[in-house]
C-alpha cells in the first residue's frame, strides 16, 4: 500500500512550549489526550499518578489551554491489597501500580468524562510490584505486564471513579517462573513472553460510529533480556450518548471479532511505539505517527525519531516514512497528533496543517506545527 505522504513535502515548523510541563507539576510519560465537551471547550489530561500530578487542562483551543486543576482519584493506586477498589485484573491477579491517562472521551449528551489509562505491574507497587521474574522495585528490561483500564468523572475531571479493565492480552500477566497470586492459572512459558496490552493511544473517528484504542504488545526474551517485537494492535467500541461506555472488540484476522479481554489480536503495524492517529480530511486518509523499535538490542529499544504511515481504514497501513528537519531525522520518544492548534475536532484536521506534540519520559512536552506541502 502506498504511503500518500511520500510524494508530499513535510515541513516541520519551529518548536514552541506547551502547558504540559514540569513547572505545572506534570511529568508526562506518553502522549497527551484531548477531547471537546458538549459546550465546545477543549480538554486535555497530563501527568501520571506516581510522579507529580495528573491534571486537567482546558481552553477554547490549544492556543489558550491552561491548567485548571489537579485531579483526585476516588480509589487508591499502589499496593496490591487495596489498589483499584480491589478489582483484580481479568486474570484474577490483584491489580497494583499507577495510572497513566492516555485516552480522553467526553460523552456528547451527558458530558461524562471517560479516561482510558495504562497500567503496569512493575512500577509503584509499594512492595508488591512484579515483572516476569518476580517481585521488583524496577522491572528488569521493562518486563512487567500491561493492562488498559477505564475510569469516569461527572464533575469535568476533578474527581474520578474506577470502572473496570477494558483490554487484556490473550496471554496472562505472569510467567511460570513467578505466579503473583493467581492460584492454579498457568503462567506463560519461560522464554519469549508477551507483556500484555498497553502503551496505547486513543482515537475518536469522525468518519464512523466507533472509538479506538491503538495499543502495543511487547514481546521480550526474558532469558537474554532483549525485546523481540513491539507491534501495534487496535480494538474498538461503539460510541454511545447515554453516559455508558461499551466493551471493546479486538481486530483479529481481518475483522473486529475478538473480545477486548483475553481475545486474540492481529498486528496492524509491526515494531512501532505508541502509534497515534489523526484523520486528514484534505487527503482522505488516516495518518499514524510513531517511533520505530530496535529489536535484539539491550541498549537501544526505541529509536527516538518520527515515522508517518497512511491508511484508508485504520487497519491496513503503508510502510513508514522517516521524517526529517534540517536534513536530520526528527522527533523523540512520543509523538502526539492534534488538529491544527486544537481547532474543531481534535482527532481530524482540514487543510494542510496539523499540530505535533513531542516528549519523552517525564520531560516538558513541546509542540511543532506541521505543514503537508506539494
């Protein structure tokens, strides 16, 4: 499939600052989610739960977006004995660790805010964190296990209630080498293992009736301490306007047909990190931004530069195009796509310009305006 950007000129503008910065108590680790509410106000969430604050930001668009308040969770995070209202992972293992908010959706009729968040077993477990090998303070070669959770707010993001776990990989969240507390459930066989579904972005498709979670599954060789792959997958849920969030269905073997929890999944792109999507009304295609993965390398896992792909349908994607600025590969660890200055629908853009947010682990997020020229 042709990458329609390959024949275009991609012009990266000059860097400018954002509100998602350490000075505001936000140590962003992942792309920033955006959504408009029923009144037309643009909202965003930044930060995570074990470093600084998770905070809500709002404005008429990206140009005047400001921090409005740090959020409060109506549930605990951290220790496995009390985190997430004691709701276990679907595998039956006690949930633990932190909240990384990567998806924001606001119900168009009720104005209920929904947040989809990334969670890992190996960070902020307050003595109960674990990875593929056993209990840990810091996971060995990032080999802890991921899930995607859901929480909601009825006061414009000030306080949040935990709902449930919405996406779980087919493979369970531990290995035969270490069973955290799952009883007779069999762990993954020691060797090349799956680290579960997470490291995701969110996409509200202006063209259809579904919202999407675009997520990674990392596979590592736990004996040699190297990543073997980090592919991208997709699941969707039908949009509703009654204040309820439906279940997700995974894309597998050519259709959306497998359950969000424990269902099988087929990759839509191989070895791409934190893939984020926007729709170009001008070009009539979806554009994906991501960073490439380096496999079998214990020192470099994510190559911190921007690649762009295009697709007519969200599950068939072109080969990547490396993006350059001033004759050098351009980008970083995380690449967030946004309509130009956040105007209109945050997940699509008209004309030939959109805004790109760039960041790394815990550093200030910066922005660039991008023009697609002839």
